[in-house]
């Protein structure tokens, strides 16, 4: 059993996503190396603490994802939240939760994995003062004005494909709403 525990620890410390587990009371029972790097807390500082004291996320007090999973048994995947690192800086992460069960299938706590989204957030075009359809590549501009024969749902899909990577989905909705007002499409 000791070998199995050590191998599990090696595996968890080898992955890039943060992973921690909690017991039934919500106290942290494990904290991998990536969790240390993302939060700034050492595992020895985090273990035994309540997760909300370590993560201080924008959802901790009112809608804790891990607490919700423990309550209803349903996993949560890729929920974007913001935590505070040990030095008080905000860090965007994406979290996923699941129940933690023992060998007999009894729920003994929960597990949360999380991914640092800082690099992705820094590359978002919101930093550009004006980012509209005219500043898009020609191929993406064309997708905003697809052929007239397409229904509005298909036009929306094409626009989402064109603009989703830019984070400008509100721009898509605005352009499509204007287009639909000018050229109503019957739904059937």
C-alpha cells in the first residue's frame, strides 16, 4: 500500500493542473505541486486548512462548487473562477470537482482540479481599445456576413466559429441581431 500511495503522489505531482482533496468537513487532505505553484501556498501550509481559506475564490462563500458536489453528488466541469494567490493577486482558474470515494464506494470527501488561465486571459483582445469586426482577419469578417440562404441559427454558428477565439461574442450577437432585423428569417 505504501508503494501505491507514493506512486499516486508522483503522478499527481507530475501533472500541470492543480489537484487537491478535502475530507467531509472541507479540510484539505492533499495538495499537489501544481496547486502550490498556482496558489503560492506550500502543501504543508494548505493541508488541514479549509479550502476557502487557501483559495479565497469569488465563489467560496456563496456558491462553493466542491460543497455543491458533496451535497448533490454531481460533478462540475470547467467552471471559471478567480482566486487570490498567497500574495493577494487575483488569478483566473478553471475548476472541476468530483466526489472522492473509498474502496467500498463510500463518499469520504471531494477532489478538485484546477487550471491556471492567466496566460489565456492576458492574450484576450479586451486589452485592445477598439476591437470590432473591421479589425478581424478578412476570413472572419466574411463569416460575420454568410450567404443569405442560411437560417439565423446557422449564421450564429458561423459567427461563433469566427469570433469565439477572440472573446468577442457580444460583438457577434450585436452584428447578427442587426442582420436579422434587416433580413428576417422564418423559423420552421
